[in-house]
């Protein structure tokens, strides 16, 4: 029979690892284009912990980050360009476009779908080790065929956004729980 104290300490260790992954992802995301590679490395770290691989988290994270950065920087550049385009479309839709009441919600729905696909792409590239181009296709297909997992991922992204909106300093930690949510919903349909 296990004692209650042992379970409590094990859970606290997992929580500390989750926050450490968040800090590592934030640190690796300082050059903004490397954010997808950092997120993929965070997903890989959580997947390793899930299957019992015990190694120093920070050394393995940086090795995974270097591997993911090969295609992740290009994905980051495309994601940044898409974000700028979305912001410009939102400004235009709100100011001069007739029918803005229809276009704005459609743009937000498209942005949510793109965010879910981006998060799932990082999970696929990090955990399954697929090249980034194939990971985008796999993530888009999984999002279209698995609406429950996509909804869970969208909820995790929304909660992360609300947490950062409420307390901006959480931006340094929120990637840890978000990568954990991506790994947890990665195999669901």
C-alpha cells in the first residue's frame, strides 16, 4: 500500500516538470521564429515523461529543440506571416468592409482552426518525429476527422490565452500545460 505523501510528491514532481517545460519553451521561443520548434520539443519532453523515460529534462529538451528547429523555423515564419495577414484582414473587416458582422466571426473561426492545426502540427512533429510538411497534413487531417480532440485542443489554447490575458507573466509558464494538453489530445480522435 502506498502512502498518501508519496503520491503527493510524485504529483508535485510532474507539476514542476510541466512548469520547467514551460520555462524552457519560453526561453527557446525568444527569437519568435523558433517558437514552433520549441513547442515541438516541449511536446516531446512530455511524451517522454509519459512513457517513463527519465533523463535530465533540460539537456534532452535542447537536443530535441535542435532537431525540431531544422524545419520548425520555416513553419514559424509561415505562421508569423499568417498572423500578420489575419491581423490585417481583421482591421480591414472592422473598418471598411460591408458585411463585417459576418466576416469577423468567420475570420475568428478560421483563426481558431489555424491555431488548433498549428498546435497539433507541433505535437506531430515533436512526438511522432514527422517532417514539418507532413506534420501539417497529418495535423489538418486529424483535426478534420477528430472534432473532439480538436475541441479539447481549442479549449486548451483558449484557456492559455485567457491566463496570459489575465496575468501577462504567465506567458513564461503557460507553454508547459499547453504542450501537455497537446500531447494528451494527440492520439484522440
